[in-house]
């Protein structure tokens, strides 16, 4: 497959198989792949296509996490709570 930069992918989850664990990788707005897990890979890791292969991108991961944190704060501010009784 031909990728044009920048393309990002995220490890959605790690799954156990009879032959070892696989990383389920989701390409932004694209397909999902199961690839053999490499040492150090964990859920939520972000990778960037550099034209030759995938490389971990810690800066992009931090940017995405901060964006999700801001979204949660906005949602929390709009929710008065108290609608569920346990």
C-alpha cells in the first residue's frame, strides 16, 4: 500500500494468540491491521509513516492525549450530574 505523509496509526489493543501477542493497529481514517507485537509496544502508542516505515511518535501521542483531556473537560462542564442513582 502507498502511504503519503503524514499518516498516523494507533495501537488500539494488544491481543493474545496461540502464536504470541499481536498489536491491533488502526490507521487514521483507514484500515485496521493485526501485526506481531514488538517489545515496548503498548496500547495507545502512536506511529507516523515516514515514507519507508512506521516510527513511534511520542509528540503526536502527547498532542492527541491533551486534545482528549480538553474535550473531557468541556463535557464535564456541561454535565450537572445526578441523573443516575445507584
